[in-house]
């Protein structure tokens, strides 16, 4: 099972309605605050590379004026950060006191640095400039951001250790800064040069792989979740579970940034740790304590919980990105599967800003939800409803296609519903333009069992209402032509349930599918998506390589379709139309275009590789795959998004055990430096 859990991330990221790393909405949210201060800093100190200051502030605070005495402290005792540049006043003997250092170099008092964001930005820029050697003066050329790396290290609070853990921490910080500067979105927001820094060459292949690949395991004494890096917390910050069974997952917010928190858990005097740390920008996970050990993260409840620390600050929702939600949910689901935790017991109600103690029924919840706590993370901005849907696999819905009828809770017309139930019913009459629902009975356990109703064909559609207790809900209407009912019950106390009738009104046209987009995009495939059309029972999708004349047609009943196998680094065109029984076909949607990814690792280009002597069988594969080739002893396997899953030295022929891998397309690559061969292979359902 553990061999497959690294692939679970890809499964969760591709779930309908879930934002992925390829979605534009999953891009980092860059705040263009304090523009005048940044502009003044570059005017005063022109040797500074444009965008460097903004990238530092984005990596550390998302360019927010953090005031730690006015918001919740870190639940891990992490030293407080001040201002947009996240200066540390008291490093507690582990972090360096960067506030004092910047104050000394700039001549600006510590009190001013703490309270004035603009003065802090100018002082930080002056400190960097005064410490820079003359060679960084520019000489009329564009400053090289990579040449400023040592000054970024010196002016951070992070320890300057030489061990592997300290190196990963500092690399993570530098990667956050430089990858932001390389991002075209960042460049557009801040008007910086179109940097194309070669970060793989800067960090070297192994270090760059650790920083960028969430599905590559690097070292570690336990194999709890292969899709993570391993950096050990100090042994004085955790202990044995002493036989206590794992039965819960705890969601935390760091009140800081990724690199700083990882470093803090290495501090032998911190007396705190978590099992996992997650990065906001891309969902990367670093494990620091084995699940079999007791991390110290939730006080008296440590013994039975697994702790997940999420990068960011409770008061700032910008850190809670779609990709971090998806990565966290995949990890949580893996933990739940391993220890028999029912994922339906994930908290799903509205977030709160204070303490809210929940009973034993709720097993996947926040720090603020456990007894005897003082910390309130993840707080008011964590989207528990969204997280619940990500942690729980989609429920096969009951489809009601008649123009009118009755709908009931899972117990039916004559019996109460059960505990730990989740049921989804979609009312989608043929060619309907609207659906109307009226309740005749309603009795659910108040504040614990719920009925959620959505205006559309799935639980990601806009919500019409959420209902509990015994009050009869009002009459509801879904203007989309489809209505979804989602019922959830907790682990105890049932009730009579509900009964409701529906009717619908029809449409004389079949609408053109709207909301078309492509994602996720792999190196040989892509998933195309659109909004459901009321009354449509299937869709026709056509695709072709851009510039060619022949279309390939496919039929699907879903509002998304996987397409492949394509060439890498190539542009394709697609369009879709709906089929509505009794009405006919819609017109085609406007054409959409996408470009497949380039599989790139250590400088090689996938399209330049030979595949002549590499033989794979059987195809499609099931429990195993045999591979034979002529040259070299290196073997690598990538998933459909180009992420490295397996890397080993083996002799040809080789057998790969696929019994725990999910179905889908993969790429195998074999050989040695200068002589590589590759082929795609399919694991069947």
C-alpha cells in the first residue's frame, strides 16, 4: 500500500472540481503592497537586482506587515516574525536575531523596524547593500540575483549549519526566493526582468530534486509516505508512543514559513515537533518524525495523533493554496487508510477563530478542536468544507432523471438513516432548465448531521443551503437544471431523516458547454474540462494537433475527458459539444489550445532520446512489468505529470512490481549518461 501512496497525490489533484498545480488559480498570489517603498529601495541602492526584495518578502510573509503581538502565537513556539521582511527579534537561542542585525547595519531603530513596513523594507535593502562587495555593484550590467545568495543567508534568521538538514533549510529559503523571481506571473506583477536562472545548475541535481520534486523520497528511517523529503527533527523533540494507537490527524498552521519551521524542529531546545511540514507554493511535504513516534504538537493529545504543519499565518488566507490543500488531503487520506480512521469523520463545518472543542466523533480536525488547548490554528481562514471533499473519495451518486418525484435520506421512506453515512443524490431531469424542491418532512440530529444542497450536478457546484435539526427547509430552486443533495451523518445518534418532492421545467435548446479549460497537463496527455450542460447525457470531444486537419472524436458522459497519447512539447487543439435527449446536439464550443510538458531531468530532453532497443511487456501492464534494454544500469519511472517516482540501478532484464500502483500512464527511462532510452507504458484498471 505504501508504494502507491505517493501516487495518491496525482489522484486527488485530478478529482473533478479540484484545483491543480496547472490551474491558473493555483499560482502564488503575489501582493503588490508597499510599491513605493520597494521602488525607493531600488532607487537608493541600484546594485540590488530588481524584484529581489519583493521575492524575499513574498517567500517569508507573502508581503504582509506581520505584527506578532496582534495575532495568535505559533503553536510550536516558533520565534515571532516582524514586518514584511519577517525579521526576528528573539531567536530563542536557535535563530539569529535578524532584527538586531538589520538595525545595526541600517542605523534604523528596532522599534521603527517593527512598526513601519516601509522603513523596514528600506533598512533591509540598505543592510544588503552595505554588506555587498564592490563586485556586486553592477558595472552597468543587469545584477545577477544568484550572486546575492550569501547576503540572503547572512540576513536571514536561519542557522548557518553545515549538516544536511541545515543545508536543506537554507536551500528551501533560497529556492523560494529565486523560483519566485523566475515565475513569469511574479515578473508581470512587479515589472521585473524576465529572469531565467538555471536553478538546477545552481543547486546541483540532487539538491534541486529535493527542492522541486514532491514525489521523490530522500533518505529517512521510515517509509510512511514516499512522496516526501526527510529531514529529522531533533531527537529531544519527540518520543515513543508507548503502544498508543494512532486514531486522529491534527491540522496546524506554522505562523511562519516552510524553511524556518523545519529548522525550528531541529532545535534541541524547542521541545516541539510535527510529523509533516507542507509548503504553500507547491504542496511539497517534508517529514520530520516517523508516524510510529509521538511528535509533540498538540499537548496532552499527542499520543494518538499525527501532526501536519501547514506553511503560513492564521490571519492570512493567501497561504492556503489549492495545491497545498490537495497535497495535505492526499497525505491525510493515506494516514487514515493506514490506521483505520474513517475519513468521513473529517471536520466540515465553518471555520472559527477561537477554541472549539470537538468530541471523539471528529478524528481529522484542527489544533483548536482538541481539549485542553490554548492555540487556535488553523483558524478562521481554513476551508474545512473543501478539505473534507478532498480527503473523502467522491461518492457514486444516485441519479434521478425523471421530471418529478420523491427523494429521501439513506434510510428511505420508512426507516431512520444510519451513523457515519455520506450519500449524494443528483436530480437531473432530461432537458431540464430548472429543478424545484419542496420538503414534507425533515428531522436530523441538530448541529451534527447535515443535508447540503447545491445548484448543479455535483458537490462542487454553488451551494443553495445547508440544513440540520428539525425545522423544515424552505422551497429551493436550481436554475442550472440540476440539483445535488449531499447527506452526512456523524458517528452517533440518528433521526427520522427527510422527505422531499421535486419537479422541473424543460428547455428547448441544448446549450454549448461553457467554462472550458485544460488541466492537469502532462508530457503525453491532458485532461480537458467544461461545465455540465442541463439536460445533457453525453458529450462529444474532438481534438487534433495544432496545424493539422484531422480531428479525433471521443464520447463521454462526464464533464471532463482524459486525452492522450501526445508528443511532448507540442500544441494541441480541442472542442466539445453536448448531446441532450429529445433536443439534439449543441453547437461546438470555441477551440481551446494547450501545450504538453517537456520531461526534463538533469538537462536531458525527452524528445531527443532513443527508444529502439527498450522492450516492455506485457502492455498494458497489470501486476508486473518486464523491461529489457541494451546499455546502462540506471532505471527511472515518471508519472504522467513528469514527476520522478522511482530511481534505481538495476541490470537488464528487470521486473517491476506494479501491484500497488494506480492505473494510468507512466514513462520508464533506462540507460546511462549520454545513452538513454524511454517508453511510455500503461497500467490497466
